[in-house]
């Protein structure tokens, strides 16, 4: 799939988890602690007690009822199958040495972060207002995709924060172009703001900069979030009932899965309505 600059952008399916092609890496590599999101503690590199030998979850249909809400929120964005099938050539973590397994577990979160950047860059390339930046965005996408195809040894040594910083500069410029002319001025500049539990019912947040904002348990019922920049915003338990997120920028499925919503919540085409939302 090429854009107008000739850049070969990742197909949407390549940036979505394909558990059938993965060795259950998110269920092994990542740690979690007993909390409202997880029923038990699990150390990094230790298989979840619910992981079956066929790399499938034994309680997948009952995760929320069994206290594993965090699992229903997480999405590797396609990193799992890439690490399993490309980086490690289809070799299961169970079949090699412990050192090889640890290397796979260390590589997985690195590739996941790179896939997140690919997801953002792909969206930015679809923004008509960001057309002046498309050549730069295309080159950044090519560089990032090339990084995901490095050897395991190269990937664990990658300076991910530096890569993220370079890409973020472009994404911010693309966001500013997409939100230009929507008004709001300083009132809508809420980057990194602490809005936990905020009462924002019916708020006009069109084109707002909510990058990295803490919106945990905030009430955004009926709020207008059209074209708002939500990259990195924490939407855990945020009430999006009947909110309008049409054209929201850089909204990911994990963010949406962590929030609350309703059939009346309007969403961009890049995400799907979570099955656990209020019917």
C-alpha cells in the first residue's frame, strides 16, 4: 500500500494483533501486578497461569469476569507476530535456550513501541491537512519499519526514546496542521494536563491538544472531541458516553478499550467499538 509519495505504508492488518501467528508473547514477556486490572502478580518472562501450551488464553472469553481487565485493553499492534515469525524466524520461546527466550522477551516491547510509531505515522500520512509533511512522514515511516526488521541483538540495543522523539516532532507538526483553524486558543491547550475525574460533560473540545493528558475517570459524556489530539492520553475509565470523537487524532484501540462508552459514542473509522461498552 503506497501513499502519494511512493512510500510503502504498512497495511492496516500488519498493525493489528494476529494471535494465531504469535507465541503468546504478551502473556509471557510482560509483567503485571495484582490490581483492579489483574487478579494476580506475574513477573516478566514468566508465563501467565492462563496461557495454554498452544499459546492461547484459557479464559479469553471470561477475562473481565475473572479480574483480567488489563488483558482486554492491551494490543501489541502486530508486534507479537512480527517478533515471533520474522525476528525469530518462527522459533518458539519454549524450544530454544533460556538466553534465547529472554532475548525474545526483551525484543518484544521494543518492537511494540516501534509499531505504535508506525500506527501514528500511517495515520498522519492519511491527513489531507498534513500534505506538506507527507514526504518527511513517509521517510520516517520507512526508517521506523526498517528498524523493526533488525536482528534481535540490534533491537535490544536500540535507543527507542531517541527514535520516539524524532517521530514525535513530525507528529506534532502534523497535528497542528490538522487542528489549525478550529479555534479555542489557550483554553484548548491541555497537553499533559491533570484532568483526572474532571467534570467535562458536554465540553467543547474540538481540536483540543490533549496529548498525554490524564483523563482517568473523567466525565466526557456528550463532549465534542472532534479532531482533538489524543496521542498518549490516559483514558482509563473515562466516560465517553455519547461523546463525538469523529476525526480524533492518534486515538488507538487500547485507549478506547480502557474507556467507557455507549452506542451513541461516535468514533473515527480507525478504531472499533469495544464489546464491553454499555449496550
